[in-house]
C-alpha cells in the first residue's frame, strides 16, 4: 500500500518551497523596479462594466 502520509508531506513541503521562492523573486523584482531611475509609473483607468 502506498505511504500517503509521506507522499502528502513531500508534496506539501515542495509546494511551500515553491511559494516561498515565488514570493522572494517577486520582492526582488519589486525592489529592482522601485530602485530603477526611470520614471515609468503609469496610471490606468479602471473601466467598470456597465452591464452589471
């Protein structure tokens, strides 16, 4: 019989690692953006759907 407990823990730990990696790279990219010397901030209008 498969050891589901071990499989679950391995999967859970790997998913947790991947989420942490994604958060770290997002923070790094955000920091690089903030530190960039270009003034490239843009304003976007939020369009509301009139069908609601």
